[in-house]
C-alpha cells in the first residue's frame, strides 16, 4: 500500500474497499463539476459501481501496473490521483487525476502530482511520465505546465465525452529532465 503525507493536512493513500461509500459521495456531490471533463460518470451511479472501480485499481496495483490514490484533505477524500497503467515494456506511466470543486484552486493537485512524479522516477525507475488533458481544460493543463512537463503535441479526437470528441494536449517528462534539470527539480521539490 502506497501512502504519502504531503503536509499536515494533505495525503495520498492507495484506494481500499473501505473508501467506496465516501468516494462515491464525493463523486455524486461533484457530478456536474466533473462531467465537463470526465467520461465515466454515467458508469458510476452507485457506491457499488465505485467499489467495482476500487477493486479494479487494487488488482492493478497488485499486478504492479500502477497506483491509484485517494487525495485526503484533513482526513476527508477530495479527489483521486494515480499512475495508471504502468507500461513496463516502455517504462512509462500516465498520471491521471480529478479533484472536488471545493478543493480546487489551492495547489492540492500540483502537490499530489509532485509526489507521483518523484515516485515514478525514484521508486519505479520509469523513463517517462505523461499527463494528457483536454485541450480546453485549462486548469488541468496548468498542472503539467507548472511542473515543467513539455507539451509534445495534440491528439485529435482522443476521448469521447458523452456526446462529442475532445482533443488532448499530451505532456511528458523524461527521466533525464527530472534528474538533470535544476529548473524541473525546483518545480518538483
């Protein structure tokens, strides 16, 4: 089980089945906010749906293919962030995340991503970490930009979002960027 205390109030902890009710409550309370950019809300309408998701992520972690964590602010779940899935043949993982509206705009996700980036390069010894975000999702795109990721391009029609496709901006950080760039290290630390 992965757990990281970021500060006195903020932590990441891998999902457990005990999180199902609380996590579903956060999703349900933020449905309108999350719906703008996340395509899975219609498949998550009960706490049992959330439990199935959690079980899948626990299996993924057991197979050493990634970690998916609750983001806890003052002990309460306010979002999810993770590395998924790890593609060991390419030594690559993608960071994915979402945050409740009442926790947005406070630097929480940036701080959580810093932990996941460090874990990717220092523990998993990956060579590349990517973040994909809808082109129009300026708040999500600000995170990799703030952390020193490089915009590598756009993927057209990358995701079906209920009734339309959205293009994705594809950001990446290479192992060499993380370990050799003073600017990147300062952003991550």
